[in-house]
C-alpha cells in the first residue's frame, strides 16, 4: 500500500489585505516600542502619571532601555 504524503498549499493574500495586516502590525509594534522604550512617566504623552512606566519597568531593563 503506497504511503500518501500531504502537499502543503501556500496561502495567497491579496495585496490590499496584506497591506492592511502589515499596517496593523506596524502600528502595534510602534505602540509597544513607545510604551516599553520611550514612555518615561513624567514626560509621557498620556499625562504625568507613572502607571505605564512602573508596569513595564522590569521589561525596560531586560530589553536594555535605561530609565533612571
């Protein structure tokens, strides 16, 4: 009895849908980079609270971003 092998078929995305996914991923990555790498609390775009800074404080040091 011959063994059957599965042949993978590629996923084809139309260009507009691919650009939408790429744009969404880029916005998400930039927001993540801002909150982990740039937001300093006192100089935050979202006010002078330190909630976001303290929430991602250990991740900042783990990824090599200085904050003090």
